[in-house]
C-alpha cells in the first residue's frame, strides 16, 4: 500500500505529460485544413506539418532512449517540456510572419519534444504498474488523459477558425498555441518539484557491462514485430482523422463533402473523444482482459468499420447538429473506439520480458512512431490520385497487420504454436 502511495505523484505527472503529447500532436494534424487553404497546397502537402512532427521521432527515437538510460526520467522529462515550449513558440511566430517554412520548422521541433515525452511516459507507467495486465491498465488510464488532449485540440481549432476555412490563417490558432506553451511551463515547474523514481537509470558499472553485451531489443522477435505494429498503428490512428478532416472540408467539386470547418472539427474531436472513452473502459478492463485479446478484438472491429466507411455512399445522410451529415463520417469517427486501446496493448506485449533492454526498446519504439507522419502523407498522396475514400485501403492494410500481430506476432518465440 505504501508503495502505491509513493508512486501516486509521479503517475499523475506522467498522465499530465500524456495529455500534452496528444494535444500538440493533434493540433498539428488539424492545422492541415488551415495550411491547405492559406498556402494553396494539395492534400499531401497540407500534411507536411504532421509529417515533420512525426519525422522527428525517426531522428530522435534512439537518442531519446539513450538519454533516458543515462540521465533518467526526470531529466529527460524536463528536456522534453523545454523543447516543446520552444517548438510551439516557433509555430506561434509562424502565424505572424506568415511563413509555411517556419510553421513546418516549429512542427519538427515540437515533434522532438513529443518523442522525448513518449519515451518517458510509456515505460515509466508500465514499470510503475509492474508490467503485465496491470502495466497495460496504467498505460490505458494515461491514454485516457492523452485522448482528452487529443479531443480538445481539433474542437478548439475548429472553434477558433469557425466556418470560414477560406479566410483562416495560422494566426487564428494563436490562443491554442499560447495555452500549450502555458501548460509546458507549468509542467516544467511541477516536474522540478516532484521526486520521480529512476528504475532504469544506468550506473557506470552497468554501462561498462552493457558495452560487452551484444544483445539488443531487436533480438526479441515479439518486440521487432511489435515495433512494426506501432508504425502501422500510429499511422492509421493519425491518418483516419486527418484525411477525414480534409475530406469533410473539401468542396464537393474537389471530391470532398463540403462541410464547414467547425462541424468537421466536432467530428474529429468526437473521434478523439471516443478514444478517451475506449481508453477509460480499457483501464477498467485492463486488469482482467489480456492485452492480446484486447488488441485482436479492436483490430478486427476496426477493419469492419473502415470497410463500412468506404462502402456506404456519400448520399446516405443523417441529421446531426442541424445539418445533413453523410453516414460514412460516423463510421470513421467510431474507429476511435478501436484505436483507443491499441497503443498500450502493443507496447505492453512488445516490451514483456525485456528487462534491462526496456529503455532502448522504448527509444526504438519512438523511432517507429514516425509512421504517424509517413502513412498519412502517403494516404493523402493516394487521396490526390484516387480520391479520399480509396485512400483508406492503406488504413485497412495497417489494421490487418495489427490483427496479425495480436494473433501471431506478439507471442514470444517459446509460445509459438500455442
């Protein structure tokens, strides 16, 4: 009992950082609507900010794991929130200098911060939960706060730009950026004042022993396949709402649905809100339902929902918020329930039994999070060529791999055939 009480404060701090990861990331994704209209880009180029945000993971993932191993959770967290403050600050300034290049640079710097934060919070919560179902449960609870940040970002941005997409600019989003900078500043103060356990901080002796150790997390089959699953997962998690946002706000003449940015923002916010709900339920069930079962069911249902989204004609509508909304939009939104539990389940399954290799494994994981920028970019390249709806076949493929990982790939070598 005393152990759990001592860990309460660091758990709350990790939850706060989980919130910021989604708020800043989803904010960058939702900005694609503004960028497309302000700078006259295509669908793929409108996702360049998101691509830059996630490419930072590819650059920073391994270094982040090394920093975590050598400097510990607290120092890595402080570095992350400092870099995040600077990155959002650059994006804030881009609205006033009206420079697309400055905006993308800010998204890249913010991405470095998100990578560092992810490297810290996932292994920390998994460790504090003791791994296994309890570790997955704690990550799901943290994911609930993550989804709260993800829900607020697109709704807030939609509110700020209203229904006038054609005249919206990056400067319109300045209030949200100031809020993000304020939260980063607050997080810095809280972390400085908080005593955070350092279960994986490497000593000089351990560093010398590691130099002779030729084993790496990639030597574990279930981890390697799990890293690929994370690449696919983050790609489809981000690709579904980002592409749907462009689909909904693009005029019918351009192959879209012609909905207003405020209405589209509510649906994208609903997607992330459903992720919040799913993670809340996942937190309740995580101690009793295995990560493997949770992941398999979520992936299978996701495939069905995406196929329904593609198959239902745009002419089929339902009345919502005083507007005739295409039914297919609801299927895309419901995918949030499925993606909600995937991150925690994949991370938990992939790092099971890694022990001392966990910090480096977390860094490798963060490198593969770049899928959140790469897959949506390619999905929107497909959208430019074959249309928005056809581009979702890439999402189906991503969920298909995740289903394979849940059923087969997540089993350690000794469990194959069971």
